[in-house]
């Protein structure tokens, strides 16, 4: 048994009646913002990996700063 056009139409009508058009559109807007934020976060992770930071250089500079204070 397959899902027909009329069955999908009835489900869509019921969803619109239960939630209203405003609620569905705001929900879809929130989903779109979440997807954009996720993509932006993934893009920033990739750029961070391209320029690795050397931890030992930061520790050496901190050690020099502390020896200058003494």
C-alpha cells in the first residue's frame, strides 16, 4: 500500500489546522537559522585547523615574561 496524493493533502491540512500558518512559518525560520549557524560553525572549525597553533611557543613567551618580572 502506497501513500497517495489525497492522504498527504489531508495530513497537511490537519497540521495547518492544528498549528496554524504563523507557527509553522516561525518554526521553519528557526530551523533555517539553526542550519545557517551550524554551517557557519563548521566553516570556522575548518579555518582553525588550517593554521595550527604551536603551544610551546606560547609557553616560551610566558616563561620569558615571568623571568622579566623577577
